[in-house]
C-alpha cells in the first residue's frame, strides 16, 4: 500500500498485490495479479531498480543498516525482466512500482498472513521487510511496514509457559508435534503412537492440510479424542467425549491484537449455558483430578492475567488489571507517535537492520508453475484458499452464508473454456492427495493458471464430504514450520449432468 501526500490537496493511493482480486483489491487504485509464492522475486526486482537508480535513502542506509554493498551485488542479477517471468507482473510495471514506492512519502507496506502460506513464505516476508530500510520510510510518520502488532504486547509469558512442569511429570521434555502435520502424526507417528487427542479452539478435521490423512487418523478405534466446542463441527463428530465450551461472551479473557496497540479485557456478558465451562476451567479441574499439585494449577483467571501483566517491558509496565477493569481497553505504553525504527533500533547487537544479502534468494515452490515440471504436467493449476469474507476460521461454517462462500471455486474464463466449464457448473478439483466438489464461478478475480477456493468449509456440508484441504499438503514453510496452503497444484474438471 502506498500512501501519498501531494501539495495542499491530500492524495492517497492504495495498491494491492495478490493472486486474487479480493474486496481490498477491487477497492484499490491498482491491483497487481502476482503468481502465488513469487513475492520474493518481486521484492528483489524492486530493490534492483531502487539501487540501480539510486532511489534508496543513502543517509538512512549508512547510519542504520549493514551489508548494503552485498545487497547491491545480490540484486544486480534480479532484473525486472527476470522477475516478470516468475511473478506474472510485467517488467515495466515492476519498474514503475519500484520508482513510485521509493519516491512516495510516506509509503507504507501492509503485509498479511496469506503471504506466509507459501513454501517460500518466510523468505518473502523477510525480503519485503527490507524495502522500508532501503528507502528510509521508517523515518516517516505513517511509513514503514506492518505484518502484525502482536510483538508489541511484551507480556510476562515465562511464568505461564512452564516447560518444567511437563518435564517434572514425564521425566523428559514433552514431544512436540506440528499441527500442520497432524495427518501424519495420527496415522504414521510411532515410538510411541498418538493415543489421545484433546482439541480446543480449533477444528482440525476442516482446517488442517492433508485432510484425508487427518480424517483417517480421527477414525482410529484406538484414538481417544476429547473435543471442547460450542458447535457440532467436523472434528466434534469424531469425539469420544464432547465437552460444551463457553464463547467469548461467557468467560473472562485478555485480548491482544494483530493490528493495533490496545490491550483489552473482557468480562462475561452472559452466564454460561447448561454445563458449558471455559477451556481454562476444564484444564484446571483436570489437573486437580490428575493430582498435579503445583500452585499454578490453582490460579484463577485473574491470577493469570496479573502474572501476564507483571512485565518489566516498558510497553506493558504499569498496566494493571484494575485499570483494565475500569477502562476495558488500555493503550500500550508507547510514545506518540510510535516510530520504533526511525533511528535504527532493530533488535540486533548494533541496532542496525542487517541485509545479509548472501542468504537472500528465491527458488519457486515445488508446487508452482515454475516448480516440479512433472507434477505441473499432471496438475497445471495453482490453487489458493484464502479466508472467506465472513469468518476468519471454520467457527461459522455452519452458517448458510459462509457455506455458500466456501462452496465455490473461482476460475478464469480461459481455464474454464479449455475444460468445458460454465459458470455454476459442479466441478471436481483433485491432485494426488485427494479431491473435492465445488461450484464453478467463472470470473475475473483470478488470472489464468490460478484457481481460488475460499476457506474454510465444513466437509460435512460438502458433496463428497471433503473441502479444499483434501488437496493441500503437509509440506512446511522455509522457516517457522508454517502451513503451505497456497503452494498447491491441482486439476479441475466438470462433473456431468
């Protein structure tokens, strides 16, 4: 997103870079269709233009960054023409975008979570995050970059995240299993195999990748499954014990944020219905029944909130439960305006942003148009599965409106024509992991070669009992162990009358 102030009349321009033209893209001044997972190539090419044309902020780079000479050499090979082939964005558009970004004051980049859901997601975030350091836009009020404000909430988690309690009980560190690989964990993990599963605040039967493996694991006769839920969702259907859980309206909670700097306290607005209990209350009672005697297991909700607030970090220090009870929302103790990197302060030993250009590179995801050629020959379409417009997760998949949004596959007219698909046809989407049935929406929200299946549908509401996650893989991102929902090759066919 570029924000431009010009003369007496204030002018703002919003640009969106996304494989799909969503509501934000439709409302933007310009939308750039980019091939899924190729964002790193675009950022490197933008740096090529900015450095070659000396549009970088030489003073900021000199005082607050390290490794510029290496960066200049690295991006020399990343010409706009090279990036155009990988990204699908024309070379002249890349040049124009780079020039406009570098010369606009203030200029802000707003990343979001979809960027990370590629096999190259971590590198993409890292590379894009170097752009404001190169142009010095961190100096400007309203400039810089934001992915999430969550790291400003420097609470005292150390006294609640107690790995020592696990080791005390087990005599060893607890085994950690990445939920992205839940399907394999439930079907192949051994020494020992997973014999019990407790699910809360999630619906893995719908949201986890490699859905067929997840469902096979949940159907195991020897797996004891407990689900804490408010709805009879896909995972709850597999529960041996289903415990009614409170909603956010019925229990005390402390809320952080992704996009602002306010700490918020919620007290119950309603009494819990029936036998519903909060997750914390269930685990507290379970710990008592299992004989755990550490004092922390008896902590009340307020006790735990006080522990979190007992932080020496200047952003949090001095915020009390009493203040939150009185105000309901309290801004973190941040300066106004808050410009954390205007004078460096990047958290490194010397406070500088280190480019580390020798490790900057881009390799297309295995499941992409420039990835595994043999795989692409069988499955020539790249599928993305972004959130639908009315829910951030699967919680409201029982609502007809949400189900209608997640029951469709957006496909470009050229791709539909080649396959004899018309708008509103039922289509089968498949690859080597599975298939699902959706309704075709032939429109211009995606370019040829990309299809979009809004997430997250409850499989129980779908013909065939599967959703888009029957197609996604357990492959992890290049760092952080994230899911690669948007690195997914598929084929599509029309289902007969």
